[in-house]
C-alpha cells in the first residue's frame, strides 16, 4: 500500500514538472498555455504532496534518504520556478507604477487630473443587474469598461445614463459584446475588430476636467480554452497589435479589460515590453478577479495598464456582482512630472521576432480577415 501511495506521489510530481515547463513553449494550444495560469495552485499541490509523502513514510517507519532527497529537490525546484514568476506581483517586489506624491497638497488641480477606471466582466448569463448597478455606482468611477454585454445588459447599462451620459455600447450574443461608459466628454471613439470579426475593442479619447486628453481602450480577446477548442492564436495576436500600436502613441493611454490571460504569462509580459506600458499590480498584489465563485481557481485576468504619464493612487477588487469575475477599480493621477520614476519592463532581443511569429500565426489561421473599424455612436 505504501509503495502504491509513493508511486502516485511520484506520478503527480512528474505531471507538475512537465506542466510547469510547458509554458516555455510559445505554441498556442490551450493545454500548453493553460499551465501558465495555476502557478499558486501548483505550488500548493507541490507542498501538500511533499508533506504527505514525507509524513506517511515517516509514520510507516520506512524513510528513504534517496526518496526524501528526490522529493525535496523537486519541491524546491518547483517552488523557485513558480515564485520567480509570481513574486513580482506581491508586495515583496518593487512597484512598477510609483505612488503619486502631490506637489502641493490640497491643490484643486489635482482632482481635475485624477482618473478612476472600473473594469467589469458582467458575465453574459448573469441577471443580477441591480446588484451590478449598485456596486459600480458606489465606486464613483469616471470610466467603466464592460465586457460580455448582450442586449439585456445593454438595457441595464442604459439605466445609468443619468450618471454616465456618454456611452458606447456594442451588444453581442457571443460573450464578446462590449461597452464603455464615461462621465467625461468622449472626443473620439471607434469600435475596432482587430483580429476576429466577432471580437470588438473600443478605442476612445476622453477629456479630463483639467482639459488634458486621455486615450482609453477597452479589450476582451478570446481565450485559449478546451470547451470550444480555442487556442491562444487570436489573443496573442491582438495583444501584439495593441502593444505595437500604443508604443507609437505618445499621449496618455489606459488600456483595460478582461484579457483572458494572467499577469505573469508570456503574452502579457511581451505586451508590456512592446507597448512600454506599466502594470500597477506589480509590487502590490495579485488582485485575482476570476473565478468569483471558486476560491481555489482564482487568477488575475482583468487588467488595467497605463503609460508613464500616470502615477498610482489606489487599486481595489470590488464586491461580487453575480458574475464569475470581480470588478477591478484603478485610481490614477495624471502626473507627467513623475515620468522617469516608473520601472518599465525592458524589451528583450527576441521580442520583435516573437511578435512577428504571433502575427504570422494569426494570419495563417484567418488569412482573409483585415481589421475593421465601426465609428461608435
């Protein structure tokens, strides 16, 4: 019986090691890329399995130096491997977006350059409209980016017209409808289909009370997942396209939404290096937004990234709204004087080649698609 138990633990460790190495590949298959998500879960299983093997063998009076050395070595290797990726998203690491320091405390211009953005995937099937409305209205955000908007949710959003008079709503019944609500003036807006003709993004320019103009982009790329046998090709290509485009824009920019990708993945880190944007999570916490109903399966999927024009004021995960995602609220201050204090990720030598490969893969998968743009109304 003990031998069988030990074999099971060895097999489990073999699976964990193999799965941990798979994300080194840029192959888009969902099984390969999916292993990038559960790094904390892998760590927990590793520690529990190692503890179970050591304790069981000690109780049975059959400790083996070789066996314990192998398990201890694998446990240490897996721990170091995964902590290397996730520690940057804990308070143990340095912050990437530095906290705002008011030049003259109490300056009325400070509030005029403040921008609060709320990102929320409402889950298309969710019918708790009143609960969602209550939570978002309590936050007093300036901009709300909404994912998975169908016609029912479009009607719920319309009820917020008095609080958010400027609305861009593009409902769809395929989990990829989007909306952007703003209490600030919207100067320009487009609905863009970058990689797939049924997955829109919203691209806008808004004006702060200070008169400064900020580009706000809402995104929700399709995820790699087994149920519909989707790979990561489209998501990877969309992130590359946005990364390269935003890098050429020297205006203040915020891009947010459900990226269907974890903060520490290859794709997200490549996007940050290409775009030169900042991730306010780094050095502060995971802020896991999915899955709201399953504590054991939570990942940071909903993101807000921004240019170095902004400094950090606050970042919070909001209460449950009936969706499988928690909303995320970011509070930023337009403060270009702090531009050089932030820590951008340095571009790597192979980034351009990797980006080109991801775009080529998307063109081969859908050679007829060319980006389409619909002027938002």
